[in-house]
C-alpha cells in the first residue's frame, strides 16, 4: 500500500509518497494548481506505480484551494482523505525537530495517513455546499451592511449629532429616504416646512407629517454639528445610504435562494424548531451537512463550539470555564441568534432561561445555555427527520 500526502497551497502543491514502512519511495514533486499541473501529478503517480487500487491519498482542508485537486482525483477513482490542518499541525509537533517546509509537510501528511490516527473531514454533497457557500455569503453581506451603517452614524455624529434622536431607527424606510435628500442641518433648513412635511408624509405613507417635520427643523436650527466641508459629508452619507439599500436588496435575494435550496433539501424540517427561520436553518444545515457524521448531540455541540472548555492541572480544576469556540463559528452564530427567540417563545427553553436568570446567571450566559440546548434539539430533529413539537 502506498500513502500519498499532498501539501496544498494557492498556486502550487507538493506531493510525497511513502510505503507501508514510512519510507519515501521517491523525491517529492511540486506541481501547479492547474490542468497541466494535475497531468504532471498523474504522470508522477504512474511512474511510481501508484494507482487507484494500491494507494490512499490525503490532503489538508486548506481554505478552498483543495477543492479542485480533490474532485480531480476522486473523479479518477482515487480514495482521498481530507484532514483538518489542526491534526497535521499536532502530528508535526510530535517531531523533535519542529521544521516546516512543503516537502516535509507532504511527507508528514502521508505519515499521518499511514498511522490511521486521524479524524477525516467529510466532504459535503453539492446541495450542502451550495447552502454553506450562500449562507456564508449572506453573513458577509450582513456584516458589510453593519459596517456601512456604522460609517453613516460616524458622519452624522459630526454634522448632525441630534438626528439619531429624531427616529427610533435611523435606518428605517422614512429616515433613509430623508438622508438620501437631506444629510446636513443646512439642507433641512433650506427646505420649507410644508415641502418637508409633504415629503415625510409621502415616504412614510402617512405615518409621519408636519409634527415630525417641525421636530427635524427645530433640531437642525439648533444643531451643534460642524459647519465646514459639509458637501463632502453630505456626499458620503448619501452614497453610503445608497449602498445600504442596495446591499439590503441583495440580502433579500439571497434569502429567497436559500429558501429554495433548503426546501428542496432533506432537512427542511429544521424550520419547525422554535427560533430557527428558513435563513438560520439554511446556515445550520449548510454547516452541519450530513447529520449522521455526529454520533451524539454532544458531538454536534462541540462542533458548534458551544461546549465548555476544560481547565485542569494537577489538583486544580477550573470552575469558571468559557465555551470552547472551536468548530464552526457560523453554526455557533446561527444557534446564538436563534436562542433569542427560543428563550422567549419556546415553552421549555423559555422556562429554562428564566430559571437560569433566577439563579443569578447573566443574560449572556443564560442565552449561551439556551443555544446549547437548542443544538441538542437540532440534532434530534435532523437525526429523526421529524418536526419539533414543543412541550408546554
């Protein structure tokens, strides 16, 4: 049996081959992450008499750079194992000389494969990959939108600091439409009360009118905002509001796509769990993949990084341990978000949350505990593929 280790990089990969005794059977090969490079690898494997029947191949899950070579080799019939880089780092540290080069790394990967003491990363199916990629993209768009909002607030704090008291949500529909037209106190002062009232009434669909317009005019007249370079501030605010609008529309489109993907998957039942919407369900299913790779609920909890970290040395055992935060941060974020709703509207989890608060636990700690319970529920629902029915 031959053991093939591939060290993954963006532009070039390094491959090494060892036999059952751990002895390299040839020099390592550097090949490019391209079609000619992949063909060069095949020639190398053929020369060393490595084929689909007498070999195992392993590589690290390094970013997204392993996808192409992985699917290239599996399509040819090779058995390919994917390792978490944490495992290969730990295996490398066993060596007395902690040297790290591409040549050494590919041999180390092959050696780890030979020993068989590894936990294999499961490569998800096409639909799961689609959910995972799209839901992570949604998170990036949400974070971008939050960043844009912070920039708007920063600018308003300088030119019109009183504005944030005029609306409960300065990024609501009415407020955003106002900021697209008027972004500084001077611009609000230049328009008549009647025109401003009519504009506000129109964009708010009658919710606001003359009273709100008068409040804005008064705030603008008495503003302590800076009075220089106002054109540049106004221009930035309007540009940022347009970006926020555009990004929010994109998020809505992403949500529609996620809804279609989730409903066509085998795990649409996830949305029956209290607090888990279609969007959060898409994140959870995309990050988990095949639920059968988690033998028990605690293993899924650990994968979400919601398990307690252990601090113990000699006679000392820590009693104030935080969650490990290992595993998927996206899954943890989705469960944490769902816990806000679940802690209020799920009969069991609401009671659990209230008991923790009554015992003196902080809101954050109680929500983390709810998220952990929610993770257990998710495992059970996906494992049985039966709808969740809260118990009163």
